[in-house]
């Protein structure tokens, strides 16, 4: 059965949570848009090409954990107990009891579906993710658990059960790492060094891959003091490419695809809008309709679709 989409006010609920818990980050870090309960699966598919590099960066994948007698029960118990220790370290009553209750319900829901969603491969992924977070600074662990609980527990709004589906819970155990990297990188930045006289060409050549987005533009997290977190932000595709980068990607696909050249201007406009909508949804974004329409209308006014000239 297809998952039900969230109601529009879910975005506002998550924004309020962020303002209460991390007010210093509200202007830079934006919670997932409405519909994230459904689109988290799209986002997961969007990073499959980087899955191997992500696992390597996290320190895995680990061998078959059944050899070490670590199955779904041991994994969930260990995850729950570790989360509780971090919550107790940072919260007191009544906040502590509220968060622990949310966590218990999340783990319980996944436990009930463990035979379907906690098989050997997923157990290895979750174990790798947890071990990575445990090795990180205390503030990172807090960010991770805060984000995992909030996003997972409130995946749906307007339903009796607001918790994500079991598949979504597994995915969020991994995705919360990327969100924690974002929050950390917003807060902890390298100190600026005095500028030296260098040519622009030299500056460009010295940019590392971790300091750029997939589209090649300079990342807004380039000053993060942890290079691994910068790398994970890129691998998880958490920094959405500029609309100009996505437009160029569509144009390249147009040039390389047979049959599209025979489309009418009206058909090309629809094709462009559909492509851009899918791309933003793959990043978990569902509120870009006006921006996409504005770009499509602008192209139409310039007769771009009619002339089929995209550069």
C-alpha cells in the first residue's frame, strides 16, 4: 500500500522544533519539506550510486555480523540503549521521558517488522552507521539522535500513527548522519586564514572535491572544520544543486536523447517541468513548483523551447 503524504503543516511543526532546540541554525538549515514520509524513499534511491563510497567513509561495510552473534534483536537493543544514554546525558524531565517514549515506539515498530526489514544486509548497514556515530564528538551524537527521533516520529501528520514505516526507519538511521553533518558544519567552521596573493587559476586548481557540490559550484559548507563531514554531505547529496546546474543537466539529456528533438515547444516545456520536479523530489524537496514554473515561463518567453537552443 502506498504511503500517505503528510499534511502541509508538518513543515511548520519541524521548523518549530528546530527553533526550540537549535535556534542558531534556523536560517541556514531547513527541515525536510512536506511529504518527506513518502519522498525519503526517492532520496534513498538518489544516493544509490554513492552507496559503496558512503559505506567506506563510515568505516564499513562490516562482515556478516551473525558470526559474532549480532542479529536484529542485539542490534536494536544496542541502538536503543546507546540512544538512551545520550538522551540522559543531555536532557532532564519531562523532556527526557518524552524523547525516550518516542524512541521506544520507533524501535518497537521496527522490531515488529524485523523479519522483513532487518535482514543481513540491512543489519550490516545499520551497524556501520551506529558505529560511525559512536566514534564522533558528543555534539554530533546529540544532533544525530535529535534529528533521527524527530524526523522518524513525525514522518506523518494527521494520522493516529505518525511514525515512519519500517523501511523509512531503516533509511533514516543512515540519513540522520547526513543531517547531523549539516548541523555540525553550520556550527563549527575553520578560522579564516589571511589571504595570499594567488592567481584565480591557482585558487581554482586548489579546490578539493570535498569543497564543491556535484554540479561543481563552491559548497556553502567549504569552511566546515571536518573534511569527512564535508565529504559525506556531498555523497549523501544533501546540498541541492543550483537550478542553473539542474537546467544544464536537462539540456545535456535533451541533446543525448533520441526522439526528444522531435517534440513540440509545448511538449518540451512539459518535459522540462517534469524533469525539474523529479530532480527536486529526489532531494526530498516538494515546494519548488513556483521556481520551476518561473524558469519554464522565462524560457518560453525567450523562445528557448521553440528554437531548441539551451545554452
